[in-house]
C-alpha cells in the first residue's frame, strides 16, 4: 500500500515536468519577499532595542522585562542597579530592560 502511494506521487511529479520552469518562480518569489520583509523588520526592531539600551543613563525610569518599575541608580560595565524602593536596589543585565520611560519625571503614583 505504501509502495503504491509513493509510485503514484512520483508519477504525478513527473507528469508536471512539461511545464515551463518560470512557473515555479511565480510561486517562490512571493514567499521570498515575505521572508525578506520579516527578517528586515526583525533587524530594525533589534537595532532600535540595542540603541535604547545603549542610551540608558542614571536617573532614567525603566520597566524590566519582568514588570518591575524602578530608577537606574548606577551603571556598571555589564549590569545596571535599579532602585525599586527606599534603600532597595536590584541588579539586572541591560538586556533585562523592557522599556525606558525617561528621566526625572514626576509621576502621579
């Protein structure tokens, strides 16, 4: 039974061999364009994120990827110290920053 299925599949594939080769390009080109634009948008987002992380300064209010809000108190070589409450600081890697809210702003909290 399996042998019959494969022989039928091979027979059908060889029957369509009389089509011009450019017809296959009609199918492949749109897929290539979609993949190109997907990679392009991901690259743009990655460069924006890298730029955002590079611009972090002491005093910026940030939200971590875990949802913790705080203010950057110190920037080390490979980490950031974030003050989350009075006399409470946590140390995170820069990639843990999800969003930079800005500098010394007064909030309604």
